[in-house]
């Protein structure tokens, strides 16, 4: 049977498609120019981190399984740009980008992937379990949908304490079929918890195409949220501005006491489910099409056309991202291994 080339629908990716068709849409975010250029820098940094992580895994220098994020950078950055340092996120097995977007140190992240004592979890968490409570990063999670219960617990604590903090719960389209999603959505709606459920629909749950794995009614993705009386917003996950605008809507609603929001960011992972995935389940022309929608060069071009940056600026920021990640790899490689004497530390009985 011939494979299907899965492409975006025009409504979901309107901004990116408009740009490719030559009808560039203006930036309407209210963000200052330096905040916009910082978006580009952070996406470039994440891309380089993911490229290095994949290379290190293939070279046998990272143990365990590594799930990379190339293609989805706009979602992590656009979402976290709506948050304060005190707000919270919960993450997924594909979580390096989320924690880096929230401000984590790339050196400590790389050390964690390489199992070193200088990593965020002292080398014990690895690729799927980076956490930094001081930055509101409540942990990535190897269990599909595993961050959802943590997210509404965090949101409930914020509500009870009256501290005004928001929790953003990142999860993939595969988690839409997890039972815990219905439980947390029900509680969040009843208690009007200050949280945003952010679904990254990258079209595949492992090797399963979303259109064959997810039952949706006439309302599509939004129907999942509306079943609980929760507002839903869909956005172009290949456009950092569109993600920012969508998540900002949910964050502002939560801060005002309006309860949770679902955001569905339609995006695409350029590589496989994990490093080493043979990708035998999708047509080779499909990722070639989606690379035209790459959020990083497209956003860079927009910054140039809007007069916010120059081509030379982009080249400089790209080079700086490479240098920072090379330094992170060196930091990790020269860091000590965890001591056997500390094996029982940080455990909860």
C-alpha cells in the first residue's frame, strides 16, 4: 500500500503557508524587537542542542533512548515566552526543548543526557527526566501523559496559595488517548485551575499517524476540550508568533481566574520518534515538504523583512548557537561521573 504524504491543513498553518505563498503576515504580538530576536536565538540554540544530542547518541556517548525535537522549536519557545520565571511547566519524553526554552542551562542539560554528576538530576534522569524546580520546570516524563497530573497539582497549589502562577502542560497528540487526560480536564474545569494544556500535534504517535489513531468529531481537536467546557485554541505550530498569541490567550485567561485552556499546536517532527527510528512508516517526500515550513529560517526571514534583524545578524546568532552547544558538549565530557556513594540520595520512599 502506498504511503500517504501528510500535509498541513490551511486553517491550522495559515501564517506559514501565507508566507510561503508570498503574502507575509505582520507581527502582531506587542513584543519588543529584542524579545522577538531572542525567540530566534533560543530556537537556534535548541536546534543545535537537538542535532548534537542525536549525533552523540549515534556515537554511543548517550545511553538510553533519545527523542529529538527538530521542527517543533516554535512551540516550545512561543509557549514559554508567555510565562514569567515563576510560572511552571511540565514536559514529555521529547522535552529537551521545553526546559531549554524555559531558561535551563544547556551545559547542565547536556551533562544530564550524558549521565554526568553536573547534570540537573546528577546524571540519573537522562534524556527524558530533566527537572529544575528553581525555574519552574517540574520535570520531563517518560510516561505518555505523565506530566498531566503533576500539572494540575501545581495549578491547584498556585490557586490555593494565591501566588498568580500559571502551569503549562506540554503533551503530544498520542496523549490525547490517555485516560488521565479526561480526569485532569474534568478537575481543571470544575475547579477553574490556572493551567494551559498544550498539545503538540506532530502528526504521529510513535509510528501511528494521528488521522488513524485519534477519533475526532465534527469539531476536530477542539471537541476534546469543549466536552469539558474548556475553551480551545488551534495554532500554527511552525510559527513562533502564532504559538505565542495562542498560548498568551490561555495564560491571560488563567491569570484572570477564568480557568484552563486547551491549545492545539499543529507541527511536525522532521526526524523519527527517537534517534534510530527507521521511518519506514512515512513517505520520504513528506519531511521534504515540511522542511519548507521550518520555523527557524522562516522566522529569521520574517525578522529581516520586518527590519528587526539583518541577514548578518542571523548568521551571527546561528554561529553563537553552535559555539554554545559545542561548549556544552565539552562541559559534559569533562564533568565527573556520579559517585557510587551517592546512589541513594534524592530518592523518595
